[in-house]
C-alpha cells in the first residue's frame, strides 16, 4: 500500500473521530479530606479494585490504583472533582462516593469495553 493511501486513511479517520468534551474550567484547590484515603469497589465482573489517594495539596495528589495484578502509581491533577489514572477516570460524585470508569480490554479477543462502578471511601 503506498504511503499516500495510508495518509489518506489516517486523515479521513481523524476527521471522522468524535471530539471529546474538554473542560475549560481552571484548576482550583480541593478539600484534601474529600479525596484522601483508600477507595474500594467492584466492577460488574466482580473484580475488586482500590484507589489510594495521598498527599493532596491544592489540586495535586499522589494516587495508587490496584485491580488484580495491575498496579499503577501516578501524580494527578484534580479538576472538576475528577482525575485520570491509566485507563481509569475517578470522579467524586458526593462525599464518600466516587464513580470509576475504566476501559477494559479482553486479552483473548482484543475487544474493549467501558466499565462503570462506584467506590466508597474507607
């Protein structure tokens, strides 16, 4: 396949891709007590996960996400009561309750699904 054909396919895919909602709000300091601690929950497939949030200062925090053998450590920025870590998005919905959305990929088929779950602060 000539390179011009490849570029044409990429260009048309780029134009056809949906535009994600981008937040135009500013980063503002958050209440550390609202986020800090260990959050736990289970996905629909009964797989447990934990999100440990520490060192919340201003709108910065350190986060550890663990689900099965997956362990991620990341410094995050909190905006609109939410942040991303790896393939997951953490959103504080009310005190002590957070919504976790994670893109799960089936290793056998390669198919991706979006799992939504709720975690409780403990």
